[in-house]
């Protein structure tokens, strides 16, 4: 049985003080959650957010990392650093990383391997653009992203893997894939995971939906059989709204 996971991607929002305050508010509204609850603040807030979340049911993750343990990589954060702080998760391959910072499937593959080698749970994002969806290439694009990003993963570490399907056209736009569409694509992803990683990994891997998830549509999405949770953007910046998603 896959335990649901609701993760909040705060993106480049919240100062350190604001981030700690949000954890204080959020802890009150998610304390009885039946799912795993994760927040991913900017890296400079991670230490204080982890301290603020201590003793609560809120887990913490990074928004990105480099695949090397250390070295002359100015501005980057390593898996060793995330792990030592106490982070449990890390978002990899978000469409904004792909679009603005030109990350490739090969880059994401290296990061995924490095995260898993250090015991971090990578939330690997895949999803099509509006142009790709309108051209009818959604499944082709996602298959290529999965094959490239999940190539030759350590079989002994597959229980750490999380996938997030985020159609790029639905991120921050207010548009949401219908629950049926999201479920269908996530079902396709699970079939591809079976081909790439094996049937056991496909059955056990949690696959999240992301893209304008809010309290008003969370229950409908989470009632779909293939959807195991949500990767939430803007709505995760408000404790009440995020709490309504967590407590769907």
C-alpha cells in the first residue's frame, strides 16, 4: 500500500523568518495528517526550517542539488550537505530547472543517482509543455524524460524514488489537468516504470500530480487510483490552503 505524500515546493519565496513562521502555522493544521507531509524551502532557509519542524510530522526537502559531493561548483548544494542538515527529500528535474537552467535528462539522472546513494528521496519531475500536449506528443515526451532520468538506477535504492507528473502548462497558471487525464498519464508513467525499473518498483513507487493543486480540487485528484499525492506550488505558501490539501 503506497502511503500518500503531499509536498510543498516553496520555490524562490519566503525569507528565513517568514519560512520559520510558516512552519509554526502549518504544524498546527497538519498535525493529524494521514499522509506524509513535506516542505521544500530555499536552501538558505533549510537549517532553520528543519529546526522549526523538529518534533512535528513535517518532513523537509531541498529544491535542487548538484550531483557531486563537494568541489569547485560555485553556488551549488551537494547531497552530502542536504543529508547532514537532516533533509529527507530533494526535488529534481522541475520544469523550471529544465526551462530556465537548461537541465537535461542526463543531468537529472546524475542527480537522482547521487541523491539515492546518500539516502535522499528524489522527487523526479516529468511533464509536457502546452505545445507538446497540443501536438499529441505527451506520452512520447514523458517516456523520453523517464528513460533518460531513471537510467541505470541502483536496484537496492529504488524504494527511495518518488515521481511527480507536472504538466508544464498547468504550473502556476490556474489550469489543472482533469483528474481523469492526470490519472491516465500517471497510469502510463507506472507502466513505463515497470519497463525501466521492474514491476515491483512500479507498484511501490509513489507518483504525485502537480499543477495548480488547491484545496478545492485535492480530494478529486487524490480519489484517482493511480495518484499517490501532490507536488504543490503556490498553494503551499499559505498554511490554511496547504493544510486543506494535506487533509483532503
